[in-house]
C-alpha cells in the first residue's frame, strides 16, 4: 500500500475531527486510542472508521488542520508593526509551543517512522504547516528589509536558520527521550538565544 486512504466527508466529519483533536492534543499519537477518540467525538467506532479507515489518516488530517491554525496565527504575528525583536520573540514562542507539545512531537515521530511506507504523509504535513509558516516568515523578512529594520540577502536561508535556532536543545532532547518536561525558564532561554543570535547576524 503506497497511497493514503481516501477521506469520506459527511455530517459528523467535523465532530469526529474535533474529538480526535482533543485526544491527540492530550495524549499524542501513540497514546491516543480509537476508543478514546470515539468517546470524545460522541460517535461509535463504526462511524469513526467510516470517515477515517485508520488512526494514521485521522491523525494527519488533525495535524493539517492544526497547522492551518498555526499558520493563521503566524500571519497575525508577522504582519505586526512591532520591532523585529518583538515580532521574532512572539514567533519563536508560537513555534516552541507547537514543537514542544505532545502533539507536535507525535507529528515529527510519525512522519519519520512512516517515511518509507508513506512518504506522502510528511510531504502533506510540510506543505500544510512548516512550508506555509516559512513563506510567511520570508514575506515578513522582505518587508523588514525594505523598511531598513533587517539586513538579509538570502530570505529562504534566514527563515530556515530561525526555525533551527528555535529547535535548539529542547526539541531534540524531547524527541530522543532525554527529557519529558520543559520549564518556562528553559523555554525562554531558547527563545532569547534564538532571537539574539538571529539579530546578531541580520539585525541593523
């Protein structure tokens, strides 16, 4: 099997999706059971399976919807008239909130685990999430450069570098099971370091 199973939309589709979102957000992909999702959505398992043939497909649909919300929030942040430091701090805070959540960790693990059998999963997630955020970052950088607030020549590289700075320390330690929790002070340390390092390179 090389294709993602088709999704059937119907009267209770949104209800199932919202119930699944609540469970995945709380328990991640591995910890979420189909029984718990059905209970949360207020539907039978038969109804759930009529929309989503397996948990993997349901998870990716929830992930894409959640990434769409993240991209919308990013749009609001990156169209702010605040200084680059303020905008980048807020953007980093939003990114870490997603990267470090059980949900965000589950997306990463699933895309890696299924990359050989279902390469389209990672591609779909990237196109509906990280790529959209990256495009919005690039657009913001172009405007900031035009306003004389930043000095950037390679906008795509700058956006990618900022993402990686935000993933420093905490993200890989959570992914590899070195830690299971993150304090607010640790989170703020990564945010401050990412913004300071980025502005040291591209600030005016």
